[in-house]
């Protein structure tokens, strides 16, 4: 990633300026007028026909127009705050890529983590890319019957670095060399958080606020660690616990508006407003399939990947155990996020199916129709 930052980024900026200065700028176009009534109808029908969920909410975004649709159903409002679980992963990787892009830091996501962690450990030959593509060889969430000392990653009572020293120095049974297999979640993500804290000389939340939250004007988005006291979570940000051991892969809370800004960060080549938050190449770098080539599912860094086919474009998505899910269709320059605040984890798969099988195709169809009408 460093080569791009030093050599190609200025060229990309020049090309972007030239493109915006010609007669084909966005300002000369007529904005499509999107109609997402079918999306709303499908969400309301899902809620009406599902016994578990009391509310659901959605935001849809467009690369050029920004947030183009918001809707809330049941007991949700447009300001409902939800705990994301694994839908935290894409934002977490975004922070790591922002750190990689900071030339004032001695950090490269493709370097082994023994360069950044101060302890004598057993996992130093992994890179940050290995950690957040779930290809580190460290057993993940489903790879163990007993986490032992590694349980500290789920407790908010320890500082992140104190827990990370245990994760780094106590080898889990079944560990394998990096790059051999896919194993989702767990220790590897918290180690990535420790790397971020060490290279930024700040806590995870301080780094996230400085590199992502502040330039993207996020109002609520932050990380806690509620797994040991989840009953304390009321849906209000003040009830968030465990910030000192922020759970990197699953501890974030958000609003529709905040997550929409994160999706637009990726649709706009790493920019929030006029600020280059991520290196432009970071967006594509996160979407490279790193697990599929070694026999795993199609997974990048924080993104699951639905490959393109003869009938569909590629979609990347980030689902969480509680039902929240975000997605991007980079070819069309669109994306979205659905929020759920049922934390039983019983029927989150029903929400994923709704989004992947119904919401995304309806959004794509509405966008295609509106753009065709605007062009004529």
C-alpha cells in the first residue's frame, strides 16, 4: 500500500481534478429521482410476517447524491441506535487502512505484526491483512470449544492491550500457519486492534475518532465490549460499556446516518467531503477475495463477497449476528444498511436473506429505472 500513497496518489488526485473540470461533471447531469417504495413495502411485509422483530430501519446511499433514502418501521425511528455485532468489521478495517495510509506512522498492513507488538509471542509471523481476512491460522469463533485465557477478548473490564498480550503469548490449540485456511472472527481481530493501538499511540476509540469519526462527522459511532454485561445496553449511547477493551470485530454502535457516511466513504474512493480519509487504493484492497483462493468462502477484509455472474454485478456485504447488514454495489455506485435491534441472534439469517434476495435487487432495479429516465 505504501507505493500508492507516495507515488500514485498525487497522480490520482490530478486525474480526478481534471475529470471534474471538464464539461461532463456531475453538476451538468440531472439527478435521477429514485423511488424505493417497493423496498419499503418489502420491509414492512417482513416485519408484519415475522414474530421476533419489533422494528427494522434502512438507509440507501448513492455515490453522487449521498444518502437517498431513510425509513423506519415498527418501534424503530430514524435515530434508533443499534449494536452492530460483526457489521462492525468493515468500519474496523477502514481504521486500519487509514492508519496504513498515514505516512507519519511506521505501519504497513502487509508487514508481520511482530514489528508492532512489544511482546515475545506465538503469532508474530501474521500480518494485519491475515488477521482481518480471517486467514491468520488462529482459531476463530467456531474453531474452539474452550477459549481459556483468550476469553478476555469478550470482557470489557481489561484494557485492550493487557488482554492482547495474553492473546499474543498464549497459543490456542489448533493454530495453523498463516494463509492456509479461513476461520472466521475471534482472537485475530482483537490482535489487529492491539496493533492499531500500538502504532497510533492511542486507544482504539481514540484512533477511530481521529481517523474516521471526526473527518466523516460521525455523531454516535463508537466501540464498546458488551458481551459480559449485554443486559446493561438500553439502546442509548450512554449505556455502552467496555470501551477500554473495545471489541474490534463486534462492539460498535451506530445510527442510520453514521453508517451511511461510512458507506459513502467507500463509494467515494476513501473521501469524506474534501478529506482523503483512506488511501484511494484501500477501497479495492479491502474487496480483494483473500479466502476463496485458499479454499474458503469469498471474503476480503471486512467484506463478504458475492461474485459477479452473467446476471448480477458483484456485491460486498458485512452482516452481523444480530441481523444488521451493510452492502455495496460498486459498479452501480450504490449501497445500503439495514438496522436491527433484536439481540437474541435467533433469526438474523432471515434478515440477511431479506437483504440479499429482495432488498438489494429491488434497489438495483429502482436505480436502473431512475437513471434511464434521467438520461432521456
